[in-house]
C-alpha cells in the first residue's frame, strides 16, 4: 500500500507540466501596488514595468510610453514566483 501511495504522489508531481505563454508583444506597467521582493523588502505604492518578458524598472512614478499596457493595481500585492529569482 505504501508503494502505491508513493507512486501516486510521484505521478501527481510530474503531471503538472509548465507550458510557456506567448511572447510579450507590448510593455506592461503595473501601477501603485505593493511589491514584495525576493530579498524580503516591501515596496508600497511602487510601479513595475515589464518588457520582453523581464522586469525592466521598479520605481515610484514610472511614465508609460504610448504603446505600454497600463494596469492600476492599487491595493493589490505582487509577489515573486521564486523561479529563477536573481
């Protein structure tokens, strides 16, 4: 019975394949949220700019270019995914 449960547990681990999303077409700006960094800092009211699938800038007042998709995240929290957090 123990072997069956172990096998079942291992099969659940490998059953969750990660499928990459599509490439980012436009920059994305998240404005005014609470950002939790990998190092443990908490940045309240900060903006976060993504371009080409990577974080480009973290600052208090980022000016968006016309092609940037802007989302107001006031009152929301952004936490790292802890995958390749460097």
